[in-house]
C-alpha cells in the first residue's frame, strides 16, 4: 500500500497541471513556512478509476484515464495558523457513506491538527496535516514544488484515497484585515 501511495503521488506530480496562477519560489517558501496557504484543486485522480470511467463514459463529453478535470471550480484546501478548511469533491468508493446528501465530498473544518513539513533534496516539500478533531480524515499529504504546483493525497478512514493536482496561492485578504 505504501508503494502504491508513493507511485500515485509521483504520478500526480509529473502530470501536467493546468493552472493560471503559480507562485514564485520566495512566495512558496513563505506560504509553506507560515502555515498560511490555499491549495486550489484543478484535477482529481480517484483510486478506483476503472469503476468511475464506466459511469463517466455514459456522459456526453466524457474523458477517461482516471483524471477528472475540476477547472472552473472553487475546490480548495485552506490552511491557516489555527484552522484547516477542506472543500473538495470525492469520487470513489465509500465504505460507510453518509446518509446526509449535503455531506458528500471532503468537507470539514478542523481547529485541532498537526502540521509537519519535510524539505526534499530539490527544494520541494512534503506537508503532512493530521486533523485530530475529524473522525473521517486520517491525513492530508501535500507535495509542493518550488513553483507552487502541488499534489494532495487525502487518506480517509471511510473512503478510498484520492489524489488532487493543483497549485498553491496566498489566502485572500479579508476586508476587515485591510483596515488594521
């Protein structure tokens, strides 16, 4: 399972990410070190892509290959010093699905979490976030390049893992913060 996870993360990093905004090296360093970043998801790679391809092939304009384009959406993982907020879609097999239809996807807010970074040889980072106040999500693993491109692997207790490609951005400044 560990090798599969490593393979998926490596494959996701080498897949071309189409993003209109990426950060420079200094901005990326600042975002990672300050624990203040937004991951914008542009593509999703479900673990059981064969089953999902069967469903998607029935739809007009379907794509295959396991990649689901999220362009035009606002799916994000926001990390701040005191909060992690996830608003991401989920495609895959849920072992114990929610009975609430509004509770689909990967949506949560955590105020109690661990955030660790590991700097790799070529200047990339692996960020591991473990929400302690969420029963479903085990870990969120971000692989970040110096230019701000990133791959996010979400590991859950109740669902198959899913990988997202995207890019990092600075959090939007709220209006009340501008007046300070």
